[in-house]
């Protein structure tokens, strides 16, 4: 590592390993915060009729605990390892987009701070449970501004995850070392591929649900207050995200367990070629089971049965993986060091959680379980037992690689023993409380629930205290532990072939080349005319980040701060909003300026299948559009839902032409489609090398896009004047949200166009701008395509 | 009137109050047996391997031990197919039983002597409205089963209770754990649930809300009072 001032290193780094460490500390910080919250409400429940917490405090603690643990702890802890190790495991020297990677982290942090600050807002934070059921989540029943702040924090976090997801997928698909075929990737990297794909599809759906919620809470739309939308609209939107989300929580830890079983038993993973497709099948099926969270909502009997069956089906791939993991041990020579103990624990606990899941999948049994502590027991066995325990296994496993020192084995084993005892005391008795509603702040002694609750609370404290042993062990060992060797476990993924900790660009001996015989390093100079760097860390030719001097940027943290402040300002007042927006604007200029100097990306050097033909940036754009499809798709789904339910309580959806002016809408459609055409011209001119043609087409595109927005604004103004406002009815609400988010996409496009025009102007040639023009063209095409759906939906039907 | 009865909250200890609860209990037992057998077999194999293949002092690594960059192929894919087939047939059996109970729970009998009650959840309590507009808050009175009251007899209470459940404000969930009955109370929608009670008595706080609905969620309780058909009818007519 170059000698940077620590502040510069930790605030401005774009090195994936530093970013990983930042994720690690931040997620563990939130782990402690969310854990302490849990101890407060477990204290409250320890005795019948206890008065340790007030009801509203209880509800806020439960809600924040759930949201923090799920979204700000578990996934980011997985992301910490993914950041640190996925690039090394695939044989790359960094992520495809190092600056965006840093941006994801800082936006994650700023969203977490926003979430925490909502606690201190007047009236407290969200108090509706992590599932945020409607209409309890609307201003009528939960007016506190902290609730909206939590909503915005969630949106910001989703944005961070989506950016990170695109980055990881491009990295894994395009930056693999020579010979590193997809099937050779370790399970952890595979797990992260599926986690990313799930996030890419599920998180945008959550963003659309949150958009509707925030529109309801701040602009007075009526999605969740009207019977047409109401409770069930939220339920569908939330659980369509919610079920895949629980796999997002599980997969990273679950995948680590597979790698560890192999490493510590000294045997290859059993049927790895089946295990990976099973991950894929489970991921796909996870989008088909969401209504198993809605068994009691009154959906039809045939749908109940259908979701019952899909839910059972999804347990089959998991069962196969579990069996494959166990068979991995066969014929091995198992070493029970701490990482392996946690891996074993994780699998054992996950089996129990999977079995109770099958109980839940039975619509008839679920009549009793829904909304009770049984469900709480089930999902803690899967998420905490399976997911978190697996991640802790990973923490011990990679600790020597990250720090270069060994943790204390005996303390690790003590941690494991207390962890398992605490865990089972905490979560097993919950299954016996299958009549006790979850999220109640008190209960009467006559229920007989007292003793089990006391046991659970004791288990909770035991479980909590066991973590202190781990923190003490790791913090102490990071400084004082004995030196660790390069490969203390006999691991098979590439990080065990490089020093502990790895140097800045990961592979000091050259480009790793993987083959069936093992790994060799292609020496520095041989890499097609590449040049060795003095710092010795760099063995690759190409563009992009070349050296330590370029391995940092000050803009990610600035952008994240701007975004956080601006969102805070949306609720807390204009000065903060203006300040945040100003900071954001400055940071955009900064990013643009840095990009003009050409620091976009790490280039591909090896395996790129199946995306050989796409550049990193265009693959990134296509993946982003994949997410956009989920985003708009869910909003369209909301539209369809509202319309299908419009007869409820006698509301008549407005006839075509009665509210919206079809002529103006059609005119605007033509404008936007024309701008798509000029964008095609821009691309053509860029390819032909005509600078003037390019610049002219870009300006024309900009003008048409801006004209579209002006038209839109006039339309909104007229509609408002005629009494068709945000809150008029479900039809008006969805009209404003759909055209609003589409308009926001147009505005974002215009901003990017500005950058393109400057870039073309500066270069005075088309060469440099060509690739960016193409990528922008993909985006602009999507914005047009969305409108092609919106126009008939909103104006003609 | 029978003494006050309470559910101690532990499985297996609940004397059956109603057919819905009995059937639930036997379905649950079926699932438990399947789970114990399947998970038991998996755990036995798991722990057996862990014990058998633990590292012996001085043992060499297996020949195909993974090393950096190399992971040998291993395993028999046919196993996955067998496992899938086994699980599907197991689920098939379990699911048939589930569907039978589900059909029972979902479809109230066509019984002209059933008692219909509108159940309205509100922050924080339950309102029960009877066909003659009699209203109760925090207390649901129903007649005990009356086997002589068949559909051909008129003007009697058979003991079938059909609930039309909705909410006046937020999402609640109406549950009677002793009867294994539950249905969400959703504003703007009506959901149906039904039961027959076989045991008369005053079941204090037998009715609870199962969806977080605000600060009073824990206190959203109601009593269930199961009376003999005659005394229920007296109350129904006179309110005392
Ligand atoms: C192995 C097969 C699994 C099946 C068949 C299954 C089934 C179910 C069902 C039917 C429910 C709804 C229960 C109810 O609300 O009444 C549920 C809830 C839940 N499951 Fe699973 N599950 C399985 C595995 C998992 C895994 C792997 C995870 C996470 C890693 C998970 C996390 C959750 C969570 C978080 C909830 C509760 C959400 C809430 O209400 O707050 N489950 N599961
Ligand atoms: Cu689910
Ligand atoms: Cu409630």
C-alpha cells in the first residue's frame, strides 16, 4: 500500500479491499446497534405485564431492529466479504468500476445514518414493523416524520445496493482471469452472483413500493388509503420484494458454508455442478412464492393452493444443496477449527429453519402460525442460524487473510459454544409459543407464556454476550495475534494464493492463469506489451486505473453526503435540501471532470463468457435496465391492481379522454420518440466520425427532451387547475407517480446528455465520445420505450 | 357454565375445543412425524460423517484435496434426481392432507341455521354485530354445537358460526388460537371464517389480534363465550 495519510486512504479509497473493510466495520456497528435494540424489547417481554418499554417505544425498537438487521447488517456484511474477496477469487485486480464501488459504500453509510437519525425526529421513527403494513404506514395512523425518513433511508439504501449489484455482475462476468471459467468460480462468488441477481430484480420493486408510500406520506396520493389499493396493494408489492430479500440474506452465508465444508474436510464439494443450478432454481422460484406471506388475506382457495405448492417446491433445491454439503464431508479429514465449527452450526440450524418453513408452507397449518412467534422462530433459524452464522464462519475464515494475523482459536471455540447455546435458548422456545402474537409489547400472566419468554430473553442475552467474545478476540488478534501464513487452511480460491494481506492490486506475481493443473502467474512484461509499475502491484495492460495514484477519488463520499443531506432536507427543511442539492451538483461536476480524464473502469483481461461482445459499460447499462424493468414493471403492476379493484366501493375509473388530453399526450409522445431518432443519428455520426453531426444530434436530443418536460409540466398544471390532483382518486395518484418517475428519468437523461455534450466539445472529435454515446443511447431508448407503454395505459385505455 | 378455561400455550396440551382445532392438531402431528423422520435422518448422517471423518492424528490429506485454483469434480448427479422424487412424493402426501383441511376451513357449510356475525376490528378492539343488530364489543357470544338442529329443522341454532371479518381502520388479523381460526381484517374488504364450538364456557381473552396495528396491538383482546343454544338464544333476544 502506498503511504497515504490514513484519512485520505479511508475517506477517498476506491480499492475494493479497503471498501470491504469499511463495509465490515459499518455493518458490525449496525449489528451492535440493532442487537442492543433487540435486548431492550426482550427485556420488556421477559416478564408478563412488564413496563420496561412504553408501547410506542416497543414498536419503534422492533421495527428498527428488523430493518437494521436485514438491510443494514446482513447484506452489507456479505458485501464486505464480496468486496474484499470476489475480485481476488475471480483473478481481477479490482472491481470493474472502482469509484462506483466506493460510492455504493458511502451511500450505504449515509442511508444508515439517515435511518438512525429518524430515531431522534419528533414522534420517533417508523413503528409499523419491518413489513410496514398499510394503512398503518400512512400519515393518518403514523404521522411522525421519522417514519418518512426511514422510508427515504430505505430508498437510498436500495439505490446503493442496485449500483453495487451492477458493479459486481459486470466484474464477475467480464473480469475473470484467463482460464477462470464460470464453473471454476468458488461457491462464495456464485452465491454472490445469485444474491446480486436477486437484488437487481427485487430491490427495484421495493423502490417502487416505497415511492408510492412516500408519495402518500408527503404528497397526499391515495394508494394505501383507498380501498382500491390499500392493504393488499402494499402486501403484494412488499412481499414480491420480501421473499427474494430473505434469500438475499441467506445466500452469501450459505455459500460460504459450502466452501468451508470442502476446505476443512479436505474434499472437493460434492456435486458442485448440481449445487450451482440449485442455487439458480431457488433464486428463480423465489419470485413465485410471495403470497405465502398472505395466506390469511382472503385470496382465493386455488391461489392459496398454488402458492402452497410453489413454496414446497422451493425447499427441494435447498434440500439438495444441504445433502450435497453433507456428502462433501464423506471420506474427508475434517479439521474442527472455529470457521468450520460455525459452518457446521450454520448448516444444522438452517436445516431446522427449513423444516419449519415446510410447516409454514401448509396453508392449513399456517392458519395457526401466521403472525405468531412460531414464524419469528422460523425465520431466525434460517436468516440468523443459516445466514449470519455462515457469515461469522467467513469472518473467522478470512480474518488471517485480511489482517495477516491469526485469531485466538480457544476464544473462537468458546464463542461458538456460547453462541450455539444462546441461539437455541433464544429461538427454539419461540416455536412453542405458536399462539403468542408477535410484536405485542405485553401479555398477561394468565396466558402461561411467562416462563418461555423468560427463557428466550436469557437466551437473547447469552447470544448477545457471546458476540463480545468474538469482538474482543478479533480486535486483540488484529494487533497482537501471531503472524498468519499465506494459506493457513489449505483453501482453494485464489485469495489463498496471494500474501496476507494482499497487496494493492492483489496479484504480485502477475496475471493468474487457471488451469486443471493449478494456477500459474503470467509474468508482468509478457502481458501483451504491458508495462510494469514501480509499485509492483500492477501487472495488467490497458486503460483505467493504472496505479495507486489513480486508486482514489474524493467524489463518492461527497455525492453520498449530498444525497443524504438532501433527503434529510426533504423532510426537515429547505436549507438542508438546498445545501444537499448543491453538494450533489458539485460532486456531479467533479465526477464528470474525473471521467473526462478517463478513469472509468478496470479492463477485462481473461474470461468474459457469456458477455464477450459487450463492453463493461454497456453490460453495466443493460443490467441497470434489467433493474429498471423490475421498477417500472412493479409500478405497472400497481396500476393494473388499482384498476382491477376500482369497482370496490363504487369508484369509476375515468373514461379515456375525460381527464387527459389525448392530443397533447400524443404530441408529446411524438416529441419523445423523435428524440430517440436523433439519438440514433448521434450514434451514427459518432461511428462515422462526424463531430458536427454528433454535436448537432446531441443538442437536438436535448432540446426535444427538454421540450417534452415543459409540455409535461404544462399538462400537470392544467390538470391541477381542473381539480385533478395527487389526492383526487387512485387514477390521479397513479397518473402522477408514473409520469413523475418517468419525468425524473428524462431529467436524469438530460443531465447525462449535458456531460456527453461537454465531452464531445472537449474532445472535438468523436473517437472518445463514441462509447459513451452508445451507452447513453441504450438508456434513452429505455426511457422512450417506457413511455410507449405509459401513453396508451394512461391516455387511451 | 363450565369453569374458565385457558390455553397454556404449549402444543399437545390443548384439549380440543372444536373440529377445526382437532383436525389442525392431527395435521400438525402428521407434519411433525414427517419432519422428525426426515430431519432426523439428515442429522444422523450429518453427525455420523462429522464424527467418522474427523481428522485423525497424523492423517494425510485425501488425494483429491482442493488446493489453490483446483477443485476436482466429484459427485453423482443422479442422487439429486432421486432426492427430488422422494421429496415430491413426501410433499404430495402432506399436501393432500393440507388441502383437505384447507377446504374445510375455507368453505363454511351450507347451513340455514348458522349464526352470522360481522366482526369489525378497530384500533383497538373487536366489535361483533349480530343479524338482529345486537352489538358487542370485546366479547363474542356463540351457541354451542347442537346436533339435533339439522338443516331440515327450522328456527334453531346449529352451532355453526360464520364470521364476516373486516376492519374500520388499519390491517388487523382476527384469531382464536384455541380453535385454530384466523383471518385478516382488512379495511374495505370482507373475509370469511367459520367454526363450531363443541365445549361451552367462558374463554377469557381467547380472541387476539395477530397483525401489528399500532400501540394497542397487544391489548386487542376479546372473550369468547360459548353458551348452550337455549341460553344463547335468550341472550340473543333480550340482551341478558
Ligand atoms: C426451506 C424452505 C422454506 C419454506 C418452505 C419457507 C416458508 C415460509 C412461509 C410459508 C412463511 C410465511 C409464514 C407466515 O407468515 O405465516 C415464511 C416466512 C418467512 N421466512 Fe421462510 N421458508 C423457507 C425458507 C426460508 C429461508 C431460507 C429464509 C431466509 C433466509 C426464510 C425467511 C423467512 C422470513 C423472514 C419469514 C417471515 C417474514 C415475516 O413475516 O416477517 N425462509 N417462510
Ligand atoms: Cu417467503
Ligand atoms: Cu393488532
